C-alpha cells in the first residue's frame, strides 16, 4: 500500500466539549475542507497553514519542510475577528450557529492577495474564478490545528463519501496492488469511459472520484454528476474492478497547481496512479493544454505516478474511439469530445448521439429541469 503523503494519515477528531468557546462562523464549503483535514484527505495538514508554510507554498509549491503542497488551505477573517481569536487562544468553528470543531490559534498573519493569486493561479486576472475569490478574501489569516467534534450529516450527495482509512481498507480487501484515480467535475461521456477502461487494462482497480462541491457558473450540478456516474458504473463497469467515491471540496481552477493537489489527495486515498487530463483543472484559456502534465516533472518524489493519456476522440473512419497514437486519420475525421461540448449540447436541448454519451446518461441529464450551476 502506498504511504500517505508525508508518511502518516492524519486524524483530527475529538469528543471534547465546545461549550464556552467563542464561535467563529465559516461557510459550508470550508466546513467540507475542515473535515477533509480531520479525515486525512489533506494529509499531512493538521489545520490551517501558518505564514511560513503559506509563503513557501506560494513561492515554491511546497511546505516549508520541502514536502510537495501547491494549494494553501486557509481561514480568512476580518481584523476584529482576528483580534478576538488571538485573545481567546482557541475558538469553536460553526455553521449557522452550530459548533462542530475547534481551532487552536497558533498564528494570525496578513498576506498579499494579488501576488499570492498570481503565484498560485498563474494570472492576476480577476475574471479567473480562483483569483477573484482570493483577492476578495478578508485581510487576516488564522493558523492552527483543528479538532472536529461533529461530522457533517449524511445526505444524498454524501452517500458515496469515504475516508482514506476506509478506501485503503477496501483496496486492501480487494487485493489491488495498483489503483488508478480519476478526477472529474463533469458528467461522463464515452471518451472518458474509454480512457478509464484503457486504464483498467493496465491497473488492478479504477478509483472514480468526482468532485462534489462549489463550482463555477455553467458547470453541471453535483446531483447530476452523481446520478450520471451511478448510472454509468452500474451498467458499464465490472463491479470488482471499480470503486466510486466522492470527494467533497471546491474546484479552485488552478490548472497545473491543482493537478498536483488532486494527485496528493488521491495518494492519501490509496491510489498508486492518477490520470491527468488535458487542461486538467483549467478554466478558459489561462493554461497551456499540457501544463498540468509538465508540472509533474518538478515533483519526481510524489510517489503517486501521473498517467498521461492522449486525448480520445471518435474517428468517423475507424468507427471507434481512438487517439493520435493508434489512429492514422486527420482532424477532418475526428469528432472531439469534452465536458464543455457536452454542456453546450445539453443546454441547447440537443441529445448527444449514443457514440458520444450513453443513452441512459443523456436521458438522465435531460430529466433534470436545471442541470447546471446558475
């Protein structure tokens, strides 16, 4: 079994009381990431990063220890809240008044929002959703370890959520020595299915891990992604070769930096390999299509191995899905598929042809009155 990132699977849960602690309100999105810390999905992080780690992540894409880490996990607050937290020394974290975790304050610091955004996202353009979010953050960051006392309640979107401890136990039970992870924020089309099945020819198990959480306007809604993958795996995948587990965090659209972050999380789940797509975690045309492939050369010590498949397309002459390595025909014979193309087809009321999207999935998507994030 591949070791967790940093060598140890973090667990930050407590049965201690939160009564009497000053409460600090956080968003539901951040609560997901706090639970990800507690569950070890973000191992080796035990809480929100301090100044030294933050600046090292921004400048080097690594923690101050040198360990690979590309996306800072932070809690931003205003000056008044920062002062309250610092004086208290420890605060409860709450959503809508419900306390669920504690944060021991180790440090309060400020940061250059725009320069940090440029380093992480490769642009200072506030039209980029990640940059926009960062430059609109509050002025102070709180650092310290967290302890979760109350987990997020189960619900329809969380029925496939598993912790790294659980996924590792399941991988071991199945006897898989090699496990390839697949990240997605889209409903599956047939090119994705062919790519995943090509990976299954090489590795013992496939770990399908869609991201459930905040996305940009126009992306498919979480419930649509979940239902579509449920249908695909139920009808088209061997039950003993695929695991379907949801990842509850937000898309940051950080391109190559987020590709490394995605790989680290799948390493913690127990994956030995990770499929890195064309324009992985990209948005618009901010990143070179293969920037997310190239960045892995700077992290040779990651242990989890990136898998770079050429883009699959439907060849009208081969009458099958192919890629440039095994198909001799030119662009005029190719029917390219992408999440963007599928979104445009569905939003215009067009049902994708069966060779582009499984009919069961196309019908399912159309059955949703509003399948996209408004």
